[in-house]
């Protein structure tokens, strides 16, 4: 049974939901948040005696911390709450949480206590949540640096302090959590850019709020349930023509391997026939390790294809640009990757041609390619990856994946997805070519373009994760190895989907 894809809301969405739920909420959302976080915390300290340190900040995140601290006091645990902001400026709920903590016999200390001889059982970061408005400096930054290095489970409430909830950017400095309990729903900043390195394992505590019932989410975390209905078993009475003809165009001198990797991935993920059109005039006529592939000169790809990818090893020659122009004119699902994106970024005529396509287009830029496509530098793209991916999708009328930590898939209908599979061992040569091949295979088999992109991105990372679990990576994992494993993971998903009634 595949789990549903959890919704993701930016801060504005969380605030909107909060404003609708807040007025009548009993117990208050803060009471629910502090209690839910305490329940997560109990699991972290099951075998850990000793005191708990809770660092509380000047807003409602601090209030959550006081509620958690009170619950542990009432349960008989030793708790130290550190709080050095102005109590008179606490928002009303947080002021009440502090008063309740005091009423339970607790009293905050105004500087970070030194660690007990046997260490803390748990360190809780309740300094800042979604209200973080600027880079952290001074005492707050010092506390966060000190807390981040304590050798104990480190639990962040809602967000690791210092991490921008919308973008995953570190504002000044950010808490390094082993675990994060986030409230109501996921936020993009937990899942992309610097988020995963700071949030650790993320638990979502919904606080009995049906977020999607209040506000339709545009963002989701990727789970196989997003495409499980497409994982149907093959009918017996079928032949290779039913599974599509995939074309891969690229492979100029010195870069044939890129096109071959994409082609192999397309074949291994089930495309009926795979053609590789290679620009290098000295390209081999056959892939001896994969003789099933049909290698052709770049200009000799068949007229009819079910899906076409342009880019792996393409280069930026005049011949490459001409082939790209012809490819864009084909009425076929089209994947653009690597130098196809660089050529596109530099040529307004190609961009106009792309905008006029009726068949779906998919683009797979890494942040530097995305920057070229959007006419800005890489840092500006990374500053807000969700916004950049959505802008790419709108401007190029294409489903776009912005690769990197927490790849963002943005669709032309405005929906977006953040993928959590994969690891940094996949930052190696040829990985992007394999992804292009996987996408092309699913398109060739008739998958809707948005689902093909989401599934291939998730599969690519899941294959890397499986290999890393087996000791093949993260260090030294090669793109070729990923191809076989992606096939295994995908077939496993099909078994799972059909066991659970093919509905996720
Ligand atoms: N939403 C919900 O449904 C629920 C929300 N809940 C909880 O509330 C949290 C949001 O609370 P929040 O809005 O009070 O914001 P929060 O993160 O505590 O920080 C605001 C304070 O920080 C300050 N400040 C900001 N940046 C700063 C900086 N760099 N350096 C120094 N100060 C800085 C800012 O001051 P100001 O900018 O006004 O000077 C203000 O005082 C949310 O994350 C969750 O934990 C749950 O209880 C229940 C459900
Ligand atoms: K926090």
C-alpha cells in the first residue's frame, strides 16, 4: 500500500490555515503543538536518562517549547528551559505557555546552562519557527551554534531555527537537528536546498487540522501513490510496438557515453525499442554491452518516435542546434536536457518554437542551467528553488525538474512536487543522462508527461538509495550501476501497486 503524498505549504498557506482554525480551536494550537512534540520527544529519550534542555525564543515557537517543557516536568523529568528574550513582548499564547510552565514549578534560566556530566538526554530547539524574518545574529546565533554541537538527540520544533521555511536557505546560521517535529503540514524549506541537512528526520504532527480541507495544496512531497495507477501489469497479448519507440539524440565527439547511458536507461525501463542518434561521426555502430540498442547517425533517427530526448552529450555545435530545432518541430513528447537547455537559453527563436508546441515538453535543468534559462545567476535560482521551477514551467510551457538537493518538479498547471529520494553520492558524471533515459522510457510507454517526470525523478533517487543501502555508494556510485537497480525498484513498485489493487 503506497502512502498518500503529503501536502506542502509555504508560510503564507500555513498562516491562512492557522487563521481559519485558530479562533475556535480548543485546546489551542500551541497546546496541541507542544504536546505532540513531547510525544515525538519521548520516543527519542526512551533509553536516555538525564535532564532535557529546551531553548525558547521570543515568539510562538518559544511558546511551543514552554508547553513541551511543562509536559516533561509534569511527567517527572528534569527540564531546563533557557529563555533570554523579553517576556513582556511574548505573543499572548506564548506568554500563557510561559505562565503555565512557571505554574508547574519551572523557572527559565537566562543563559545556556553547561551540559551535565553525563550529557543532556535531549536538546530542544524552540527558538524560531516560521516567523523567522531575517538572518540570525548575536546571542541567538551563538546559542544555535552551541546547541548544534551538543552530543544528544536534537529536536527542532516546527523548523530548525535559522532555516527559511519557504526556501530552505540558512539565514545567518541554523540549528542542526537530528529530528524535526513540524506542525500542521510540511514546509518547502524542510525538504530542499539546506533543509534536509538541518532538519534530520521529519515528523509531521497535523494537530487534528485537516490542512487540505481548509486550503487546497499546490505542493506535495513525492510518493509512489502519485503515479501508482500507472503501474498496471502489462497485458499478455502485447508486443514491443505497444511499449513505444524512444529516441535519444546527443553523443558528440568525446560524449557518446552520455547518449548511451540515457539509451540504456530507456531500454532498461521498458521502452519497446530504443534508438540513439549520435553526432560523433566516429561513434561506434553498436553498443556491444547492450546490442539491443539501435545506434544511428544523429540525423538518421526514425521519423516516427513515441518520445524523444535531446541533450545527453549533445554539445553546442551548429549541427546540434539544427537537430534541436528539428526535434522541437516534431509532434512528440520531448525531453530537453544538458546542452539542449544551454542552446535553448541562448536562442529566442528556439524559445518561440518551443512555446508553440502542442505535444508536451519536459526540461531537466540543474541550477546553473536553470539560471541560464531564466537569465539570472545560479545563486538567484537557489535562493528560491520552488519559485524558480514554477517560473521555468510557466515561461517554457514545459514540465520542469530543477535538480539538486530536494529536486523540485513544477508542472504547467501550477502544481509542484519535492522529491526526497536520492543522496549526494549521486552527484557524479552521467547521473543526469540516466534520469533523461528513465523519463523518456515512461513517455514512450504512454505515461502522461507530468507523471512520467515525477515517477522518473523519484525512481532515480530511490535506485540510488537502494544501492547505498547495499554498500554501493554513496561514495563511488556510478551512473551505469543505477540503471539495473532502477529497473529492479520499478518492478518492485509494480508488484506493490498490483498487490494493493493498483490504486496506491
Ligand atoms: N502556524 C501555526 O499554525 C502554528 C504555529 N505554532 C508555532 O508558532 C510559530 C510561529 O510563531 P511566530 O509567528 O510567533 O514566529 P516565531 O518563529 O516564533 O518567531 C517570531 C519571533 O521572532 C522574532 N524574530 C524573527 N526573526 C528574528 C531574527 N532573525 N532575530 C531575532 N528575532 C527574530 C520576531 O520578532 P520581530 O521580527 O517582530 O522583531 C518574533 O518575536 C510556528 O513556527 C510554530 O512553532 C504552533 O504553536 C501552533 C500552530
Ligand atoms: K525551532
